[in-house]
C-alpha cells in the first residue's frame, strides 16, 4: 500500500520538524492539500508552504488542488515542487487540456472526484491519467467521517481501469484509518491519504508503518 500522509494535519509552527519526520518515515508520498476558499469552504496554504516542504524532502509531493481555475496555476505548482498534481473533475471545464498541460510540465496528472461524482465521468480520459483520487469525505477539512460508499466506488473504478486497459493508480482521501484503509485495500486502492489518523496519533511513525502493512 502506498501511504501519503496529509501535511494539512501537521503542526505548521513546526513544519520543518514534521516534514523531516515524514521524510524519515515509511511514507511513500507527502500529501499537500491546497484550498482556496472558493472551490471548498476553507483556505489552507499555497506556494510558500509547498516550497518550504520541498526544501526538506525529496519524496514525491502529492499535491491535491481544491481550487477553482487550476489552469492558471499549473506551472507555478510545478516550479514550487509538485511531483503529482491532482485537479478536481468538478473544477475543470476542459479536463483533457488541463491533464495534458500537467504532463507537458513534467508532472504526473491526477483527477479527484467528489463523493457525489460518478466514476463514469472519467471513461473517455481514463487512459491518460496517472492517478484518480476518490474523495471519501467532502473536501475542505481534515478529521471528517469516512463516507462508506467510497469503498464500492473504488471497486468500480478498478473494474473501469481493467475495462479500459488503463494504468492509473487509485488513491483515497478522507477519514482513512486502519479499519477503513483495510476495506479500501480489499476494494482495490493503491494509495491511502491519512491526515488526522497519522498526526493525531501518539506515534506517527508507527501509525504510518501500520498503514503501510495493510
Ligand atoms: C480533505 C483533504 C484531506 C485531509 C484528510 O479535504 O483533502 O487530504 O487532509 O484528512 P483526514 O485523513 O483527517 O480525513
Ligand atoms: Zn487531500
């Protein structure tokens, strides 16, 4: 299982310490949640924080854009250090163009789906994606309750991947812990995001190990 701890739940007063902790842990990626207060009802952080994280790790930065008009910022996210850039289906009118621009910039391209968005909207573009992010909460906040329907959605997405001979990774974000993570693994998830479960635990390194072992 690929594990991508969400920096959103870290201690921002100690971002260097927490980034180094994740760097030394078994985490595969670092999940970076960018929120603009327009696409989602919350504001998180932008380029300076991403650049600060980039300075302290060479692990894959898995950037999740919860912003309107992501096309305006793709190059800036590449310059700030993003390795995987995931945009929301619901925020992109011309998703095909957006995905190709992300790839032209040398990043892996992901698409996130809100809980209400059916996976079938990706049928025509499945072959061009590096990652699909299934939201198992409504985006905007850490620490929310897992929406159980996400598990079936993962299973159906895996079937779609086979049907289309596509190769994207399936990542799930929101309310992930050992119990929900195990269900998601059985359904076919390749990568799990976990914020409050990692940073709210007394031993984040051990918690990451436990998620890795799912
Ligand atoms: C939610 C974010 C998530 C969040 C997950 O909008 O996209 O990445 O950090 O937090 P937990 O794991 O606490 O649900
Ligand atoms: Zn996220």
